[in-house]
């Protein structure tokens, strides 16, 4: 996560880890000077130095939050022998 403040309205802008990952991954290994971050308050686009974003992205550790895998419970199939009793008339 990266905390910056809007250059237009001075509002704090939080760039979440997921967003950082998107920005850095969108650059595809290139190193642009800056990346656009939209202020949620005034909707203006702030140009944030790419280095700052990349640094925060690296500090975040994992590129993307790991998806939780559903735990499959191995339930043994209960086989019931429902064979009809052989009754001879
Ligand atoms: Zn703003």
C-alpha cells in the first residue's frame, strides 16, 4: 500500500496493494517515469513517480493476494449394501 496526497486537493490517496500490482504489471517491465493515479476526491489524475509505486509494490511482498482454495473434504463414499434379502416363496 502506498499513501500519497493529491497535488490538487491535498486529499490522501491510498493506493492498495492490488492496484500497485496492476500498475506495475501493466508497465510490463518497462520503467515509465510516472503512472496515473486518480484521486478519489477530486477525480483528477495525479502523476505518481513510478519508482515510488514500484518500491511500495515490492514492499508489499506478494504480487497479488493468494486466492483461497476451497478445502475439499475427502469424504469416503458410504456404500450401503441394500441388497434385498433373498426370499423364496
Ligand atoms: Zn484530489
